[in-house]
């Protein structure tokens, strides 16, 4: 890496560190780009060279933090054959993260939903994990896909009802668990019939 590239990377990292702290303490909306550039000791134009707008900066921080949270969770995650347990484990990690970064979540999630971004892709990966777990006990592909679609719809329902309130937590997990009880019963029945 050249000296210029290193300086650019250092400036970008400094902006993100300052912005994360400011966003968490002052709020995203209350933090101006002027404030961030002053704190970083750079011109506002330099800030926009690194991040074209405040949302781009918010998203960059959000995804870095989410990546770290998910990596930590993967290490701590219990192996789960049950599609419901798998969904609940993933939801617990995501809901805890969303609670910690509530204002970030509202902005980034709205942008993602409007543009078919990260969260839609994330749910596709989780859906594939659910389908896989149903198929492992002999549920056919079509039925497993229908179950997964409904479980993911329940996830979206719980998420979109809770995010505006700024709290997901255990209450949201319990709600998701209750909504997916029919699929838990279907899983247990298929598992029993397989034996």
C-alpha cells in the first residue's frame, strides 16, 4: 500500500471512529457533517470524498458493527437441527444488535427495504437454512419452502412492528416463537414420523 493510500485509509478510519461516537451519543440526525469534519480535522469536502452522504457513513459503520456481532455469534452459536431454533438464534443476535444500534437500524433498514438491500439478502440466507433443516428430516422441497417463507414473513412482521418502538429484545423473540409454533409442531411431527 502506498503512502497516499495509507493516509486515505487512516482518514477514512478516523472519520468512522469519530462519527460512530457522535452518532451514538448525539444521535445521527443531530450530528452534522460540519461537526464530523471539524472533529476529524478535515474539510467537509474531504469527508464527502470518503462518504458521498451521511447515510453512506451510517451504513459503513452499521455493517462493520453487524459483521463483528455476527462473527462473534457464529462462534458462540449452538448447533441446531430445528429450523425454529435456528431462526430464533439468528433473530436473537440480530434483534440484540438492532436494539444496540436502534437509530442506525431504522435508517439502514428503511433504505434496505426500499432498495432490496442487505436485509433482504440476509433473510434469503436464513430462509435457505430453514429449508435445509426441514429437508433433512424428510419434508419435501415445496413444503419446506412454504414453511420457510411463512417463518420469514413472521420474522418481518415482528421486526417491523418492533423497530419503530426502538426495542426488540426478548419480548420480540417470544412473539416470533409463538408465531412460528405451527411450524415447530410440523417439524416435530415430521421428525417423529421419520423415526
